[in-house]
């Protein structure tokens, strides 16, 4: 009998998202890096005013209203913006177009493990290059990996650390394939790599509205790239990949930069206080440029602390995988949520 699935799909484990509480369940949710503040009021007004025709008709295949809003927000030509159902959708397009058996994906580890999942779907080879303990980018090894695509999350997850843009600039000139800089958390960082798109034809910068714009449930993101890269990625995208409601709401959110930046500043201030509090409890906290912290408990028993917090109805992220099994990733919440976390950790000490 013919096998129903490809061998590589049978073998792969699949990506495991962060746990979500049941509807109505009361928890302090600090495990999936959602923004603790609400979306832009103009974006919410657009959502409330959706009319029937918006739902009856197919959406714009290229989501031009989002491309134009992204162009206004970031100062880039709209024709260099490719919109996806979340930036994960744009990642999937890149893997479909570029990676296959014999065409490898390269990235540092530990990082966003979904890169590995997408490579396994394509049966592509992976080159996983180890970060050092300070999470300095292993640029030489990545350049030598000869990837069809090299992926760098910046800020990185789960470490929250930031690679200087001049390091990425140098790497872009050394890799033979594409360099994809995944800036999902860049709204909380002090710099960004957007300027490299105009300098290097092989650079794609990814952005999402899930973090800085408080729209994780909307599923909207985009890539910024050279016009030469656009046509082949459009070939492999789903034809109506962005729904009309998401496009309209997302465009309004992008146009409200003041709201996003004000909330990002609130998160950054809370991030600093939470890092200090965790440090006083004996945790090692890596320097963060994201809306979360990576923290190692003083005894390294991260799984025990994760379970103890969960019993107290506080969710943080624990990764049971090499080099992360002694660490926790903690989303920065509102100050009162962070204080409850710190109090619970103190009680468990």
C-alpha cells in the first residue's frame, strides 16, 4: 500500500506553540511574548466598522493597504513589502522558494525553532551553528555554512539578545545565499537592520504586528526586500493569504506609530525593573532588547520553577532542549503581573 505521507513528514516532530489557557481561565500569562497593552484605538475602530462587503468578497491578493501603510511607517517603497498571515507565513514562502534537499538552511542555535520545522517540511538540510554563552552571533561559521538561506532572529528568541547591525552588514556580504533577518521583536530594540535592504540585494527583513502592535491574534506580518526577490516569493504564496479584516485593521495600526511606540516604551521600562528584580533573586538575566527576558535560576532547576509557577497560575515558557533546560523565558507583562511573578518566585526560593 502506498504511504500516505512523505518520509520526512513521518519523521519530524512538528512545532509546539506555547500553551494557551482555556477560555475564561484566569492566569498570569507570561509565556508567549504577547504585548500586555491593547491595540491602537483607531485599529479597533476599523474592526468595529467592518462591513458585509469586506467579508463577502475575496481579499486583495497582495494586501496593498498594508503594503502602503508599512511603507509610510518605515519609509520604504510599498512595492518592496510582501505581506503574510503573520511573519511566519513569509518565512514559509522563503522556505518553499529556496530550500529543498541539497539546498540548506543555516541559523544559529538556540533560536526560533520554527526554522528547523520549516526546513524539515521541505526535507532541506539544516546547519545549526551554536551560539556561545553570551549569544554573540557565530558569523564566521554561518558564512562558512553555505546556506541557500541564512536566518538570524534579531533580537534573538529565546535569549532576547541583539546582534549589532554592522555584524549583520558584514555577514550579508559574505553569505552566498539570502540573509533573512527576523525582526519580530525589534519594536523593543534600540536599532534595526532595515537599512541593509537597500545596501544588499540578498537581504530580507521580516516584521510582525504580533508584538509591538498588540495584534498577535490578527496574524499579520511582512517582509521588506529588494524588488528582484519579490516575484519568486509571490509565486509560492497562497493567493489570498491575508484576509480583508486583518489587512484593514493592520493598516490602521501601522498608521498609529505613536501608540505602538508609547506602549513599547512602557514595556521597556517594565523590562528593566523585572530584570533587576530577578537579579536580586539570584537569577542570571541576559541583556534584553525584546519584550521578554531569558533567565537562569540560581540552582538551574528551571523545570521545577516552571511547574511551581504553573501551579500558582502563572505561565512562563520552558524549553526542554539542549542548552535551554536550565533557563526560563519570561514575557514582560504589566507591572502588577511582573510583581506577582517576583513574589511567587520569592516564595518558592
